[in-house]
C-alpha cells in the first residue's frame, strides 16, 4: 500500500510540473529558430484612427475622440536587438467621451451604444489582426474619469441581448 501511495504521489508531482501557466500581463520574450526574440508590443494605427474618428464625427457624436492601436508581437533580431517585423494579433479601440455627469449611467450607456454601432463598421477581417480586440472607453468630466474595458465580442453580445442605456452601461462596466 505504501508503494501505491508513493507512486501516486510521484505521478501527481510530475503532472503538476507540466501544467501550462497562463500568459502573464507583462511582456514575454521567447526565441525561435530564425534568431527572433518575440516581445508583446503595441503600434499606433494613425490611418485607421483617422477613419474611426471620422466615422464617430459623421455619427454626430460630439465630445468623443478615438484612436486605434495594433496589439501583437515584435520580432527582435537576437543579433542586432532591433525589431525586424511586427505581427498584429488584434486591433484595440480607445475612446474618450466628455460627459456632464459620471453618475448618469443612462446617458453613458446611450453613448456606448452609439460608439459600438460606429465600431461595428470596423469588423475583424477589415482591420489588422486575426482576432477581435478590446474597447477602452474613458468617460470624463473635468478632472474626474470613469473607465471601462471590454472586448469587442462582449460589446456585441450585450447589444444582441437587447441591452441599451443604463443596462448596457452596467453590463459593460461589470463585464
């Protein structure tokens, strides 16, 4: 019986050593056979940012500013320590909304709905990266701000549930 428990304990210890770990929030570095070292990175997308801002303005959303960034990996040449290419994983949207009151969830939810309708015109496949990215919305009044961060998929899902106004805001705030 002791041998059985000793073997079982050994198997459990070995199994625990091979459990995959989650991806850390900090940049990771790994090497490949092409002498590349990969590091998480972002890159601005100025042309797409201009298109998104133009679409927001065309939708009549005043006091709303947006920019877009690509999130992915830099391939850094291990010999020169210089980035030789960037691979985009997703496109992330950053939106700043000026509001009169940070407690008016219905108003902020209405802004969110209109912003998401605009961002729907920039779907995965038409923007860089193979997967949907994130949307960061910062509601600001004076020096105070309230920040939301959710995935494009979460925003679409909330609207498909018929949520709008305060209920949309609450859902995306709690994501």
